[in-house]
C-alpha cells in the first residue's frame, strides 16, 4: 500500500523530482534515526527485524507515509519551525506510546526513551520541514 500511495502522490506532484528527493531523504533520515535508537537499545521492536540492531523494514513505510504530508498537510508549519519543534517534541513520543500500547515497540527504559524521542522529534520534524521548503514538488514554481 505504501508504494501505491507514493506513486499516487508523485503522480499528483507538480514537480515530482523535487518531491521524490524530499521523500527519499526523509525515509533515509528516518530509517537512520530509528536504527540508531534500536542500536542504542532505546527502542525494541518485537517483529520485522531483518538485520539485528537496525529498525524494522516497516518503519521505512511509516516514514514514507509521514514524508508525503510535508508538502500537503504540514504546509502551514513551514514558516513556524519553532512550533514544528514543539509539536514534534510532544507528538513524536506520544505516537510511540501509542505504538507501544499496540505492542509494536517496547521501551526498556521509558523515561530515557521518551526524553530521547522528544529531543529527536523536536529536531527532526522542523529540519525536514525546512528541507520541504526547498524541495516542494507540490506547488507551482514561481519566478
């Protein structure tokens, strides 16, 4: 489903190459961030691990679905990076708590996990939104 959603999204983009660059970078950054958390033992995923100490493969699909929203749903946040940082620092850890409640992830040390996720999301979300200002394939290029 994720691949179909990405194909559809890129087919609707006014500048698909720019949008594809953003999606690719967001997926890679997200995968590296999640793998770092797994490697450090901050997050433990009970399934989908193909290579020990790396995030599960399905995380890349979640990051892809998230990245699709940068130039669609999160447009209003692009000029409010401070707010994106605040929202990322709050909503990021809360989404992981939801995943934990569903059994998708475990935290060996809950306070450490929540603090690390809060800091990470407070940095990553606005950084990726700033990048989406540069690679916005959904808007017309104006001269």
